[in-house]
């Protein structure tokens, strides 16, 4: 059955829709889920941690198990939200050693409601603007690229403005490699 995404209004298959809370009451498309709902949930997680008061910094929040705040009745699927694994598809570098590959993450989410992820100094987890990803010949969630291989594909060094400032993956407080920090938080 087709329904309207409660955020952008696009017609989508109900069976493939997502719980849009806390952004809206209703169901939303995969794109809105990725662009708004997931970041909003992370934002909530972060806020709840801030309210506890202490300097339990973001690294600690991210280091603690990721909790799905609103459990959907249908099994959790991360298809279209997370690539199969986090290895750079060009050189094989694991860009997110602290996170399980998709299948394992789904298994954990369905069994426990949580899937632990940790950001480390080896992380190259980021979100660049669509145009940059496209220029690299990549599909959304078509896999991961390390910073070196992404730069090789687009033929230039990444700049601060290539990164989506509104995305929680680009939070300057998250641990990452020196070269990602240099690009993401630099000029
Ligand atoms: Zn939508
Ligand atoms: Zn690479």
C-alpha cells in the first residue's frame, strides 16, 4: 500500500516506511529517515546525556550502546541506512572499526534493541554533501570510502565546506583520524 511520507510528502510503500518519531508522528521515507529522523534520535541521545550534567562527553555517548528509542513492530532493517560493512571499497581500510557490519548490527538491534558503536582515532566516518559523493561516482549508502580514496576519486583535497555541517557524524567532538579532522574542521 502506498502512503505519503509524513515529512516530505513523497509516495512510498508503507512496508518500506519508517517510524518518523521524534520528528513527526507517522511514517516517513528512507531519505527523510536518514536525513532527519536518525540525526534527531542521536540528538536526543546526546541531550539526555547532557542533562545528566556531567562532562560525559560525546565520545562517551557514542561509546555507549546505541539505543533505538522507538522500536518498530517490524524487524529493524538498516538497508539503505548503512552500507554492508565499513571497509573502504577502494583500498579495504576499515573506516569504522568500532561498529559492526550491517548484518551483525541488524541482528543485535533485533535481539537486544541496541547495537554498540564506538568512535576511535582510526575512524573515518563522515557525511559529505551529495554533490561531492556523486562526483566520486558513489550512490547514497553505496559503500564507504576512506578520505584518501575519496580525494583520489574527486581529484582534490576535501575542504570543510564539503562536509554537511548539520550531520551528527560530522560533529567536531567525535574522535577520528588526523587527516579527517584536518579536512572536516580545517579551513
Ligand atoms: Zn520523505
Ligand atoms: Zn581507501
